[in-house]
C-alpha cells in the first residue's frame, strides 16, 4: 500500500501500487480534522501499521492501513517534526525533529522516548532504519551523519567530509549495512559498513550531473537498486528520477543514468512511493 502526504491537506491511501488513491476524510481521523500540515509518513512492510508526523504538533498512528487514525501526544505536543522511519513489523519507530532530538518508540508509536543526540540541537533532515529497527542512520542539515546500532538508544557521529554538508536524505538496505546519503546541491555518498566509512560518488553520468539538488533517495531491500530524485532550481538540468542498479557505485556504471520521466513538485511522496515499490 502507498501513501501520500501534503504540506497542508489530507493523507491519501492507495492499495493498488498508486494507480488509484483515496483521501483520508475527517471521519477517519480522531477529532474530526484530517486537514493538517503533514510532514512525513512511514509504513510497516505489510502496509497495516502507519505513522505520520505533522509540523508543530504530534504523531498520528494507524493500525488498519489508514482506515482510522489516532493522535499520540509526544513531549509537549509542539515538536517540529521532520522525518519518521519504521521497522518492517511496524513496532519500532524513530522520528526526527528540527533543532532538537530524536524520538523512538518500541510499541508501534503508542509511547515515545526522547533521545538526546549530540548537544540536542541538531537540525535533522532524514532518518532510515534496518528492517528489524536495530540499525538507524540520520542526517543533519549543515552537519554530519549519525548512526546507531541499538535501536536509537545511543548514537555515534560520523564526519564523511567537511562536517558542514547540507544533507537532505538517507536510505538503508534491509540489514542496515548499505547506506546512501544525499546532499542538497552536492554529491551522493555511499557506505557498505553501516555508516562507519563513506565514499563520495563524484559523478553520476557526466560532469553535468555531478553536484545536484538531490531531493530524496530510496533503496531496495538488498541495497543494490537505488532511486533518487533531483530538483531543478534555476539550472538547465532537468528534474528527474535517477536509477542505480549497482548500489550507487562509481560513474560509468550502467545503472547511473537519468530516467526519461521528468517530475515537478518533487515532494516526499516520490520517495515514499519508490520505497514501497522497490522493496
């Protein structure tokens, strides 16, 4: 099942790989107001358990594939949520906030624990999880990459380059060993050791397609098939979906070519769709 979020609006559900969509109505949401500033959404592998974040608010969860939703108050209820990720069974969740900490749950979002990472003021911009929820990795805007091997209880900072990168997203293989992170106006970085060390992929196809406005990335279960989206911000380079079939290896590999599909808007929905279809 696929899901779509909007900056302001309703969640949409699909049970046919995105061919048709159904809007989540007010009657399906606790409190009767489905019109919210949704920020991110995640799903269990079977599509039954969902969790979604909103800007300056709480986390919403569903255990029936989105048919009904309940609000879970987390902290003071005014967190500026950014991203959320789930284990395959939907029990372990981890969510990031802007200029604050990471929150984790081990009961499908019913209760949450705040985890102080670093000085507690990181501007998080993406988080990913292994299928069992044990290995996590998160990126910081104008910062570094952080990784955890104990479901988010403790974190280790990794500095892939200058320590001030504008990271914009991260994805993981199901076992958590293969990671790929993207920069906004930068290159793609890959790791094959759960984020301990990183390799910069300098060019994807030619010098024209090296440094880009990367906007989202997702991975297949084995980490070999990747899909990334790039935005068109005042350049001649088209907004496009990029596909790699070799785990994001060096330039010249057959997988590193731009697709013919051009997209506009480039919202988080593209990443959500690609994640569920590839995995």
